[in-house]
């Protein structure tokens, strides 16, 4: 094993100076880590292929623009991405995540089939490309093949633009079993895409089958992101989305409710009692105009939460956590509102809470990664130890992330991923092909 002796190490009880992290890696060594060392942050919600359209939809057509028009544009792009492109896009994205301080990612994956909707010879070809990208970049992966069986609460068939996503519970479980056999290092679960896309019988069949295969596997679902979704669920099922889900599915610690933007205080309390995680994606939710989420009420309700980069409009631990707090401040017109009263550091609260929620959502163990902040960076220079995380998260003057270690291996040094240039070149070639 290797013992990493850190000048300052942040953990569950706060900063320890000096602190030690021991990694079982078959070696016998001691390594000094200078600077401020943090556990790596999990990214609990990612659609890797959307990295390529970040910044390309920032205009409104004659009829205006909202989530649903953005979704149409995303669907059109999704019909063009081939396996080679997906692998290159994902690899570039994962490099960016690592350089930002994410050390694990959860891929909510629904780009299953060929552009014409036919299956690949290898039914999990696109999933395999995500695994390959994660392996090359050096990030830990939780992979969730998505159940995407219908086009609405009324069970309408999928539209032509959704043909690549088509899957029922049986298909999803075959994919899960195949991926588990081929890639034991990857944590595999399922992702019922949404209540729109997962009819009750298919949702129940998928969850039951997964329970029999792996009772601790993660289950993620988009829920209550849009008011139109809430209204449609009320009409079709007589209940709000989160209300219906909690009453109709065995929601517990395995579940992550992604977005949950439009929820009542009672629903938040019920989510907390179930032990589920809410997956907040503040930069995507703002970019898509979803609405102000329940972050300002989540602490009082005792809700567990983590953060994700979702549509990749931003790939930044700092920005997601900062905007989680900022949206709550805007809503309540107050400062330092998410941390409990009397907390010594809002930054420390946000980081430690999102870390715990993210690890739970990914069903990944902690304690194997390090993100090292440069004490000489202007953001952190001469800051007292108790203010380091506040300065890191709330001083937006360039990232202080210097080194990143995943499972005892340094994948980022001096702010640069070990394969940054080669992976960036592959990414550029993929973008050129997509632009043809």
C-alpha cells in the first residue's frame, strides 16, 4: 500500500493537518502531498454526447425558445453521433472533468442504437465506447443504460427522432448483465429515463429484475424537471411526478431523482425519509430555463444531494456548487442559506454534502482519490485554512486544482491531464466529422 502524507487533508470531520490517505495498490511507499488535498468529487449526472452541442443552441427562433425546443435540437444532433465520435467526445469530456476535480462520473446513457434505429452487432456498442473513454481518461465510471420505452405519459410510441433510444425492461437488463460480465470494474445500474418514457409496468419490471441481480445497484430517473411534465403527470396519473414515484416504486437509498426542480415541501420530506439523493445540475437547469429548484428548502428537509454536469454547458465542480448556493440566495434574498445555521464554512458544507450524496448516487466507495489545490494560487494564497474551500468555490478567478489522483494513480499534474493534447486532437477530428 501507498501512504499519501498530505500537508492538509479534508475529510468528514473537516481539515486535518497533516493528514494521511492509504491506498491499497500492491506497493509499499510513502509519498508527500503538498497543498490542500480533497476527496475527489463524483459527477452524478452526465450525458457525454451533449458535450459537442454546448454553446451551439444559444439563440431563439421566431417562436421563442425553451427546454422543449432545445430538446428537439439535441435529438437532431443525437442522430448523427457514431461510436467513434461518442468515444472521442466522452474522452475529452472526462479529461475536462478530471482537470476540474471530478474523479468519478455517472453516465445516464440512452444513445443505444445506430442512427437509423437498428441495433449494432454488439447491442451495447455505445456503452462500450463510454467504458473505453473512461478507461483511457482514468476516471471511475458508473454506467446506467436507460429504459426509454414510450413517448409520453399516455404510452404514445417514440417519435422518429427518438429511434436510437428505444429500449424496454428486457433489453435494459440484457445490457446490464452483459456490461457487468465484461467490465467488473464499472458500476452498472439502470436509468428509467423519466416517467414519460418508462410506463408503470416497464418501470416495475426493470426495478424488480435489477433487484434480483444486484440489490445495491443504483437507479436514476429524470423527474419533475419541467412544469409541463408535472401537469401531464397530474392529468394522466392523478398525482405529481415525485408524489407518484414515491407511492408506486420502492424508492430508497439506491435511487437518485435527477433535477426534481418542481417539488413541494411535502415531497422533499418524503424523499428525505426514503433516503434517496436528489441530483442537482444547476448550470444545465439554468441554461435550459427549468426554473428555480428546491435547493433552498432541501437542507431543512434533510435531503441528501449531489451535483452533475448533465448537458455539459459547464464542466466545473466549483460552478455547480456555487450556483446551487446562488440560486437559493436569489430565491430567498439572503446569503449563506444552504449550510445549517452556525456552520463555520458554506464551502465546506457544500463540498462534503455533495461528496457524500454523489458517492451514494454512484454506488461507489470513497477514500481512493485526491484532488490537490495549489496553495500558491492567487485564489488561495494567504487564506486561513478554514476559508480555503470558501475561496475555492466562491472566488471565480481560475481553478486552483493542481493535481488529481484516481485509485492511487496521478492522472492530472500541474493542472494538465497526462494525455490532454492527444485526446484533444481526437476530439477535434470527431467534431470535424460531425460537422460534415
